[in-house]
């Protein structure tokens, strides 16, 4: 099947690198970044485009854009990997909507459109009988979306708790292990490239909250928006808090929590026993669900990075090919 | 700075466990339970131990009851008058316990008032407070232990704490436990 990638940063490039391997059987036919685009129905050479992006900062022809790829129609699946806009998800939401309406599949790592318009986009996908994959939007490589939807199909989810932001988890891990203050640990995370120059979105718990909205709306039968999430971040957590927790054999982690029955959806720093399965170190992510039949099930793994995220996108691409492949 | 405090219970219903020693003859157990209901107590559980340790013709019974605290002494006296040995009494009113961490300007925002909001509920109280102040004008951190009668009361107490602390811009870290 033919794949076009919109957004050619860490994730988009990671996907192109994966598609370069013919073993997966996909053909790259379009790529766009913020200032350029390139497309060819017969196939592009991913390695050449990666090299060009590295040298010039552009992946294609200046002045062309994602809209031109869409108009050309030379793809079967659109991989949308442009920056997350937490507020409505534009321009990606419109792009995904038109792609689905044109009868093409979409796989995205972009949280914005899924958090703000999932029900609408899913309805269009169903009507057009095409796939909408978004495994990469929550917890990177960890197959939590497909794991819950398919692996735990038929179960009722009573509660969901998760470590959904690697930056926060890294900072809290370092505060505990090395006795660093919040500011010191944040600086270290920045130096290592785990935190953005403006870390607000991560440390205030907003990123984790958007992921909770996605989980709530797409898997737990809820219909909530970001403003329904009760959010506290980790920026006020003190070393003394970690020490007091440690005295009781516990520590502090930023936890996303959903209890559908009690209409609880919140992100907050919590005190957890050190041997709790959700106490994972560094930038790892972890999600634990409790269901009526399976009991507790815990997913742990890499929540970010070009390759782990490409892994989730590739899994969605392959699922779509397996399910719809015969048709196109 | 570190301060701890331990409070005494108020005069409310208490949950009490007792080990009773009865003669193993018909009607004895009923005779022991009757005074409990007579004084308005609630019988929660009754467990017979017929095995091993007790002497011949003696029946050991573990009971758990709820009753007004001030009636406990007279109940024990009544039971003993009736020839029923009270081997052990364990009092337990607030059997739910949760420790939370608070971060913020705890002293400047009237810590006593924060604690009073819980203590005034009648169904929950702050049994321990451990505060660490790194420096004047820096946010302080405290571990606060709340006891309550039931999980529902605990939930109510914690939500009161959230309301009070939100007004004072204090961050509350709840434990993650009782995963449903
Ligand atoms: N990085 C991760 O580990 C990770 C994990 C899971 C999900 N995600 C999500 O995946 C998405 C991409 O993340 P990333 O880390 O790859 O971000 P990134 O490195 O900042 O890359 C974003 C890319 O999107 C391009 N872009 C911006 N606006 C565009 C537009 N209007 N049309 C087309 N392209 C546009 C940028 O173009 P220029 O190159 O010209 O600037 C850039 O190539 C985000 O939504 C992110 O939240 C990331």
C-alpha cells in the first residue's frame, strides 16, 4: 500500500526510516513538512528524502504542502505526524477529516485531532469504510490502545491508572534517586533532550491529560474534553515530599486516573508504594487497567522517541493492510 | 521543624472486638448477646472457636460490636455479672487510615484551620501530622494522616481536604491505593 507522511520531524522521519525497509511492504509516495512537500505515485526513496531534510531542512519542493499531496491522491494511507495543537487539533483535524472523506485511511501520532474530534472522525471513517489508527498518540510504543480494544475486548474497564508522560516520570525518578530539586531535575531533562525548552505542557500535566481524554473517549465509552480533566502537575513537588513518601516505602509519580463509574478523570502527583507495578523508572510509560474479567493488566514500555513511536505507527499500518488490504 | 500529635477519640460510636469465655451450656451465648442489644449496641460478627486451647466446657467466642463509647464499661460489668468472662477488649473506631502529603505555604495559610475542617466532621480526624519546613518563605511539606470510620467517610474527608486546600493553593498528594 502507498503511504504519505505529513509532518517530517522526529516521528515522520522515524516512520520514513522504517518504511525504507522493503520487508514491511509499504511504498512511500508523499512527504510534507511545514514549508515543503514532495509526491510521486510510483514511489519515493525514503533515504534520499531523509538526507535532503538533514542537509536543507526541507523534505521536498518549497511552496508545496500537505494540501497538494491530498489533492494528488497518490496514497492509500495518510500518516499524520505534525505538531499537537491541544486546542481543537487544527490544521491536522481538517486534514484528517478530508482524507477520510476521500476514502483513504489515516494513521496518526498527533493527539490534538483524536482528543478533540475522535467521535466525529471515527464516524466518517466508518461511513467510508476506512481505518483510523492512533496507537502512537498514547504511550508511544506501548500497544495500549490495541491491547485494550482487541486484547481485552468484551471486558468492562472499571479503572485505568497510568504514567503517561515520560518527562515528568524522568524528573520524579531523578528527584528520588539523586535527591535533586525539581528545578535541577528539570534542567537535567532539558540537557538530555527529554524536556522541551518550554516544558509547561509536560510538567503541568496537560500532555498526560490529553492522553487521558483519548483513552476515555476512544476506549472507555466516555465523551469528555480537556476541560473536564482535573489537572495538577509536578512543578510544585518538593524533595521533602519524596522523602516523606520514602519513609513509608513509597514514592511520588504523576498519575492519570479514570474511573468511569464515578466520573473521575484526573491527572495528579500521587503517592505509590515502591513495589507498585506503575512505579517505573526514567522516561518509561505504564498503564494499568482493572477489568471485570481479566482483573489487573499492566502495560509498560517506551512512551516516546522516533523509533518506538514509528513502531506503533507501523503496527497500525499493518493492521489496516491486513484488514482492508484486499480492497486496494 | 517537625511536629507530631496524637488525638484521643471523641465520644461517638466505637467498634469493639471482644473475646468472651462462656460456659458451654445451652442459652449461654444468647444470654451474653442480649445485654449488648439492650444498651443499643450493634452486633457485627460472632465467631465461635470450638477448637483446641479452651478448657473443657468452655466456649470461646470472638464478637465485634458497635456501641456508644461511654456504655462500654457498664456492658463489660453486666457481662461479668452474668458469669461471662471478658478475656480481651480491643477498641477501634476509626479503622480507615490514609496518609497524604500536602505541599504549600502551610503555616501562612493557617494549618490549624485546615486540620479543623477534618476534625469537625465527626466521622474523620487528623491523627498525625509531620511537617518539614526547609526555609522561611519556601513552601513546606507535611504528611497528614487521616482516620475515618468507613471508606465512604474517608472519601468525604479527603474531598473536604481538597476543597480547603484548593482555596489555600496547597497541593495534595493522595495515595494510590484501593484500586477498584
Ligand atoms: N516525539 C515523540 O516521541 C512522539 C511520541 C508520540 C507522539 N508524538 C506526536 O507526534 C507528532 C510529531 O512529533 P515530533 O516529535 O515528530 O514533532 P517534531 O519533531 O516537532 O516534528 C513536527 C513536524 O511537523 C512539521 N509541520 C509543522 N506544521 C506542519 C504543517 N502545517 N503541515 C505539515 N507539516 C507540518 C514540521 O515541519 P518542519 O520540519 O518544517 O518544522 C516537522 O517536520 C506530534 O503531534 C507529537 O505530539 C511524538
